[in-house]
C-alpha cells in the first residue's frame, strides 16, 4: 500500500440541536469534565453515541479493503476514489450514516447529512478533509 491510499480517520463531538436546528451550547458544571477534549477522553471507554443527552460522538466508518483499494458503500452518490471520502457513524449503529462526503468529479463533491447535524456542522466536517 502506498501512504496516500490510507483513508483518513476522524472523530467528532456535536451538541444536540434545538427545534430551530441550532446547536444547544455545551454547559459544564463542577462535576463535568471541563473541555470537550476531556469529555472525549471520558467517553472513549463507553458506547456513547446517539443516546447521549449532552453530546453526540461520531467516527468515520472504516472502509473495506478489496482489490487493492479501500471502499465505502455510498449507494451511487459517489463514484471517484479519494482519501477525502468519508462516512460518519455512531458507535452504536455503524450502518446508520449521519454524514457522508465524497468525490464525484475532479473538483466536485457531494455532502449528505441528517439530524442531529445541521448544514454548518456538516460543511465544517467536510472542510476538515482538505489541506487548506
């Protein structure tokens, strides 16, 4: 395998959305871990994901390696291989894709998402895949 062929890994934490699709601010109290990074360390050992009331944790889905390539099933939405392609899933249900981003032409990508993400959050995650 060439170094460039390896898929990128990503882990995200997002707050729940209110009725207007606006993220609910993360409030900490004395008994909580202070920063989001500290909370992520606490949540690492648990199966936290969709069932949390204060934060959602999603990870990039591991692709299958076949015929010398890494592959994800985008159900026809993506047709070009790229290390930038990703699908975000919760630990509790790896078949429920919350957000997917993939290349369809030289400079054209598709971004699909659903709740609990809003458009701004999904776009920010897609930007993380580029070397800006």
